[in-house]
């Protein structure tokens, strides 16, 4: 019998400028998702949780909270981009060109726009990606650029020593 380890994510060395990652998981946004996220984050805009109010707007139905769209698309990118993240450094240029409605299914992709070694942390690299989310119609619903610190292979919490034991920290 062969034991296979699960996906461990990409390390800094696995990124090259121009790489494109089609993130594997899509997600259909439900009414419950929209209402819970909106109320959990204390957003009081009735357009997101009051169907009667939303019916009277130009949309004619509830609009999905844009922060939920951001969180969902960022989450979809984790498996390819930030499974081995040390920290997010910044989010830039967030745009929302088309609305998301309850029942829409969102997919996303990211492209690497920059990658360099960290000048101050030798066990890390700085990676910048441009991520785009789109719904089932093909319309782009969100775009943003994210810069993050990613562990180099052999560093970070999952680093294994030669005896098979685990080390407990960055750079060990």
C-alpha cells in the first residue's frame, strides 16, 4: 500500500511571473449566505437582506454584499496562491464591474504579476497576484491585486527535519 500526502500548496519557488491558476472550486451564493454574511458584518443596507426592499430597486432583487464577493473569491484562490502564506501585505485596485445576485455561481482565476525574495526575511518570498472572479454568465464581478508573503520550501510551520519530526517555526 502506498500512502500519498495531500496537497500542501505552493511555496515561493513554485511561482513564476505569468503563471495563471484557474481555481478549482466554484460556489453558488445562496440567500442564507448573503443574509448571514451581511448581518454578521453589521452591514445595515437592506438591499442585501430585505427582499421586499430590494424588489423596489432597479435590481429588483437582493444584491450580494460586495465584501462577501471579495471574501469568496479570495478564499477560492487559497488552494493555489496562499496555502503557505505567512501574511497578506496588501490588497489593491478592488473593482466590482458587475453585480452578484443570490443564485449566481462564482469562479475565479489568478495570475502572478510579480515575485521576489523578501529582503528582510530569508525564509519568505513576496508574491503579487491579480485575481478575477466571474459568474456563470462569464461576466467579471470582481478584480483585485493582492501581495503576500509566502514561505519558501523548507521553511514555516510544515517544515520537516531529516529525521521526519516537525519543526515549529519559520526559518528552522
